[in-house]
C-alpha cells in the first residue's frame, strides 16, 4: 500500500502547500452543491447528466444520452506463495505482462467480446508489481492482479478461462495461488459508478468515439455550462493515456479563466 500511495501523497501535499483543500467521503448529487469558478468533473456522460439535471439541453444533452460504453472487465486479485512460474524468463522481469498468444488469437478474442460473447482464450493483462515493490506482500510472497475483457454488463464467471491462460504461459500457476478475489462488471460498477457495465475505459473507443469523445468539438473538455469541464477518460485521448485527459481539461479551464 505504501508504494501505491506515494505519488498521490506527494500530489496532495503539493496542493495543500498552495492553499488547496481536499475533501473525501462526500457524495455529490448535484452541480448545485459545487461553488467554484471552475469545476472539473472526472465522470462519464451518464454521471454528468445526473449531476447537471435540466441544466443540459438540446444537441449536447442528446449527444451524451447517445454515448456508447464499451466492453466490461473481470478483475482477479491474487495472493501468491511465490513468483509466477513463467515459461518465458523475460516475463519474470516485467511488471506488466500481456497474455494472448499470437496477434491472430488476440484479435479473435477481442472480436468475440465485441460480438457479445466470452472467448475461450481471453486476452489477459497481468500486473505483478510485488516483484519490484516489496511493500506489496510479505517477504517471500507475492501479489498479482489480472483482468480480461467481457461483454458489457456480463454476469458470467470467466475465472477458469483467465486462469487457463495464466497456466498456459506459466505452468504451475495454480499451485502458487493462496487466495483470489474476483470482481465482475457489476461489482466494479458498484465500487466506481464511472465503470458502467464494467467498462473501465470511460466509453467505447471505436473510430467515432476517439474523436467525438464525448461530443465532436474543438474543445471537448468544455461543456455548455459556464465553468464546468469534463476531465475523465470519456474525453480525448481516452482511457489508457493516464493523466492526459485531466491535463488537457485543466489547460482548457485555465485558458478560459484568463
């Protein structure tokens, strides 16, 4: 936990040194609760519509209502008795490993999800930070998390398929598993309402929504409500480009406030 929190602690400390305040544990129901010159919302269109109420109208509102969400994920967290017995030694030196076999296998698995199906051999993303951060696990033990795409809102248990992929590339993986926790799309959305149907990407990232994210606009971070901006992965450049949505939204707010 210490390793994961250091960056956030440093950012919070810097904000406080500038006179900023941080309040957590308060669920905001409406924009009316927020009194500030600039409001940056790290939410997807669905939550923004709920927060704004009838302050959003016309074409912008209709565009948000049409916004499409993408594949969900199933996330598995593991406590391990030792390191993963990877067949390829290079994998034991990587914090993140992408499991999928050949390019054709990966494309086929993702296409299956796009058609609303569950692939037998899913594309699995694996993170094993405890190899490099000893605060993640007791001495000699390790942690690992993995996730795989599933159709949005899926309720199917794909634990066996994910672990079969891990076992395929790391024979004996199941032998080092001490405990596992499985979170499907519904559980992920319950923890974070932005994960609509288990979509951790902030919306489908097809060709259209790479540019019209969440609407087609020269400054997509700015909303029709004066001083209110979107800064989530539902804005360009989208999920996976960590921090850049917020950076560009902040730049847009600063330009407007000058």
